[in-house]
């Protein structure tokens, strides 16, 4: 009479042990663009007065406090820190120009990132520069659709996916970049079709028994439905969460009491729920959660997810956390930031290269307002740069050659990264901030029809603007 009773108890114990939910907290950033120091509401350098008035945002030290605060919420919390790319360019005043990414890898290591994917800006200085960053990063740099054929120096140095351990639980992370980025840097056509590449990695992970999978990527566009992000969510089997960057959206959930309502979000940004939930085609009861990081790490994204024993999303909540005066800057990190900033902080810049009688509007990195004049329309700083190119070209010509030449200069709007205020123009704080990439320009002879074809191609591809000058 006792044996069935014993077997019944054992059966109940097995059943209870099998039912194990898993909680994961995902912290995410995007487009930090060398924002190591705190900045003001316009994305510019935070002045001592603004700092005293509590009007500063972001910065590595403040981000470190927020990240460590989440990690210290309890012994059983599982935190995965991810970045959706574009951590390099920009900075106050010229971090990128001075450190070329070394500061980025160092402080991402310090903050304990688990993985990042590659955006278009990672290729701006070519494979050698990116290779140095990869050598120094202690976290996974992932892009499943990266094709190293045109960049053999990076072969086997960029992973496709990684498995992260949280206790006994395994979580797969797959990186990707949008094919829209091909040709945007010094490495052309390195990104293959992301759909096929991601599905291949999902299949590889699931065959290993990994049933919780995050896709970490960067796209370009005004919203999820206009990009490959929605297609990934609907058509790729096995994806649970997509952490993305590069879109003109701000996500917020009114029901999230610990989250921050939008502050200084551009008017053209689409307000979306956090997260966006999409039903995959092969599972009408399934959920794919999509979260987007806000640029410059002005906010820290936080998504809390509960998975059931089969690795399916069971519950979720979260939203963006505003990194403002209420988040104290971590003292040790702040001290390090100040040390790294010393070689490039030069308030008494001695090299004056000119004087501006008017405000020269160029644009900048899209910290607070991605509608940047030089990327959308004609701008006076763009015209000045194009005219300067013509002036330099004329210097190399004889008088006769100049009289018989028709010279056109083109400057891409995205290469103009800052404004110049009225007054003296300094080399370090002004010129390097406007032109941080150390680009050169070429002089070529070509027929007029090729100029027309170039302009038509640019318009058809949706290029924001060219800045041009003309001499006859």
C-alpha cells in the first residue's frame, strides 16, 4: 500500500523541479558616440553653471552608477549589458579624434559590457583602427552578417554569436548590421543579408540547446515597420528579444513607475511602447520583444523578462531610465574620466585659424536633434567647407589652368559634425570638432554627365544632402 504513495511523492518532486522560470534583466545603450563626459540638454559640453544647477545628463560615470545600481538589487538578479553600436565618433570636445576608440574599449570594459554589435561608424577609419578596438575589448563584438572578404584583416575577429551564462542558464546573443550601411565607411559591402545570417545562427544555438535568444543589431530608418527589424521578428524562428539602435523612435510605457518619461525628445521621433511586441509567423501565441536604445546614453534602457521552462517569454516590463542629476556620477569612474579628458580639454586653445562674423551652422552628432541642417539642406558651414576645397584646388593650378577650369567641390553633410560660433575660430576646439575624421579630399577630372549621374544616384538613394561649391 505504501509503494504507490512513494512513487506519487517522487513524481510530484520531479514535476516541481522541472518548472523553473528564469528572470533576465537586459540593460542596453546605443550610439554613445564617445559621450564620456556629461553633456547639457542640447548635447553640448556641460558648463560649470549647468552642472551646479543640475542640468547635465549622461556620461560614463553616471551610467556606471545606474548599471551598478541594477546589478546590486539582489544576489539573484541576472544582468546582461548590451550595446547596439556606434560608440566611437563624436565626443566632447574631441575624444574620438584624440583616442581613436581606445577610450571606448577601456570604459566599456570598465562598465562590464557583455556584447555589442557593429554600426556604420565602426568602419570610418578602416580595418586597422577597428582591429585595435577588437584587440582591447574584453566583451564580444558580434555581427552574424559581417563578410570579411573585403576586410581580411578582420577575419575571425568579429563573432557571429555568443552564449552568455547566468548560473545554469544559457542565453544566446546574435549580432547584425543593416545592409543600408554598406559603403558608409572605409570598408565597402561588408554586410550580407541579415535574415539568412541570423536564422543560421539561431539554428546553431538551438541545436546546442540554447532556447533564449537575443538579436542585437543596428538599423536605419524612422521606425520598426519600415526596416528589417520587423521582418526578423516575424520570420526568423526562435528569436525572443531584439535589442536595436539607429531608428528615429523613443519607447516609453506609462505603466512603468520606475521609468523616465521623454525629456527633450525630437519632435520627429515616433513615440512607441516599450517594448514593441510582435507575434512571430510560426507561433501565434509567441512574443518577440523589441527595445531600442536612445542615442548618447542619455537614457539607459532596461528590460526585465521572465522566460518559462521552454525559453518562451512569459512576462516583461521596463523602460528607459533618464541619466540626469538624480543619478550620481560614480566617483572612481569620474576621476578616471577627468584624467583621460585632460590631454584633450584645452580651454586656452592657442591656435586661432580664423574668425567667424556669423554663426556657422553645420550640425553635429544627433544627440538631441537629429534634424541636422547640413544633412537635410544647404548650410553656411557646408558652403564654407566646399569653397575652401575649391580655394585649395586653385592654389595648385597655374593662372591659365584656373582660367580654363570649371571646378565643383562636394562635401557630404554627414561629415560635418559641429557648429562654429561667432568669434575666433580655434583649431583644436572648433576645426577638429567640425571635422573629426581626418578625411582627405581628391581632385579628379571628369565629364559633366558623371556629376549629374552622381547627384541622381544620391537623390534616389535618399541621401540627405550634399554641400557644394562652384567656380568657373
